C-alpha cells in the first residue's frame, strides 16, 4: 500500500471514531466475555489433559497382570482303613489270621468275668476249648502251653499239644509276670520274694535257672517285671528315676531300662527309655524304635536316645514289619488294627463276638 493511501485511510478512521458514541458497559461486557472464554479454555484443556492421562494410564491398568494368589496348602484326607469281614460261626475250624500275618493263639475270659477260653492247636490247625485249667499262656511258637491249676499253687504245667503230654514244675516261690521267650522254649518269671529280687528262667525240659539282681544298683519302684528282648538273648528291667518325685496316684517316671544276659544274669547294657515296653516285639525289627507306656500316654521313642517320635494309641503293640504296628483297639469293638508308626489305621480286623470281652494272645503265624 502507498504512503498517501495510508494517510488518507488513517484520517478517515479518526473521523469515524470522533463521531461514534461509546457503547454503555462495553468494557465490563468485554471483560466478562473474556473471563468466560478463559474458563472454557481452561476447562477444555483440563478435560483434554484428563483424557490424555486416562488414555495413557488405562491400558496399563487393563493390561497389568493380576497378582498371583498365595498357594493354598493341599487338603489331605486320611484314607479310611480297610475293614475286613468278621469271622463266621465256624471260626474255630481254622486259625484267626490278623493283619501282618499274625494269628490269635488263645483267649480267656477277663478277670472276674465268666466265659470259655480257647487255645490254637497249631498241629491240627483249629481251636480247642479249655475247661480244665484256671489259667493258660500259649507259647508264641511251637506247641507248648503254660498252664496253672489252683490246686497246684506253687507249680506251673507245660502242656505239649503236639505230643499230648503235660509236665509239672516248681520254678520257685513268689514268682509272677510269666512271659514266653520269642522262640517259645523258655518261660521267664519275676522273683518277688522279700529281700531277694531277680528273675527265673524255666526251659521246656524243666531246667530252672535263677538270677539275683541288685535292685539298689538297678532300682525299680513301680510296675517292676522282667521281659524278654526280641532276640531272646537278654531280659530287661524297668528303671525308676529316683531324682524325680514319686506318687501313688501316677506312674513313676523312668530313666530307662537295664538289660541282663538271660543265661547268666550279667548286666549288659542300658537304654534311656521314658517308659515301659510291653514285650519283646515292642522293638522295631532293626531295634532303633520302641513303643513304651510313658507316665501319661503311650509313646514311640528312639531306643538309643529316648527321644519321643510321636504318641501312639496304645503301648501294647507288636511290630509286624519295618513300619507297621499291630494292636488291639482299646475301646469300642476292640478290633485288631494294622497301623503305621503314627498310629494311623490301615486295616481293621473284627473278632468273633465271643471274643469281645476276652483277653487275647497273639503270635506270628
């Protein structure tokens, strides 16, 4: 544009401006409109920023992997034991085989109760009734049965079922707690005479050997009786812990069991067991574990250290394998049970109804 034209246009604009009247509230309206525009712009910008943030964040929220839940412990349900069928009415015609391949060798009515008693005649493979003797104790192997007659208070009879013979012997006075050696050839008694304690071994041929034990050196003050070991070479006596208090209302605490040679009575070794074994088969086949009756409950313990492995349902158990125990349930039906070393029942064997209240002896088949 030329200079003269600029000047002409500027002069015309000034002339128009001088003649124009100012519009009322123009400034205030302009300011208000400006504020409204600024607010709209800020709101729009904020919305745009929010959309941008959401656009950036939302994919991460949607695509973020869910946290892995903590692992839950597997729920293990112990399987129910296998329950065998109860023997039929003809049970006496053959051996009652228990889990672990043991058999019932004899029964007798409990003290104070009436009822028949039976013996397993291994030669004939059936049970025979006993109505002659006041007490019987079949050997765990072979054909011998120890019998007692109230008319012979100082004697014990050895009945040989295979030969049909009976011999009577007087192994000593004031003898108690008879128990057979695992081979079924020797009968062990605890001597309970005043001033003389020890054990007596009666052999199948009638030979008797007596062995005195120094109970001052090897003290036992509660439930004291000699038992065979699993190999039959030694016998043992429970040992009281004299450093602990004793009461008539509770079993005396044990410090262990002392072993003696069965043929000579010589002290041999000691195991620090916190309770009493029930018999020679209370030890595991390798001798490392043993079931005992502790002061308050049955226990499975390490033989060498006395360390408690776990409690057991009963203490009167027999080992029928490296990790299998056989025992009779203490309550209810009183079935025989095959269990693992924790006491978990694996197999349950009912007995004839006649045996529900009877004392039962068992042995390897």
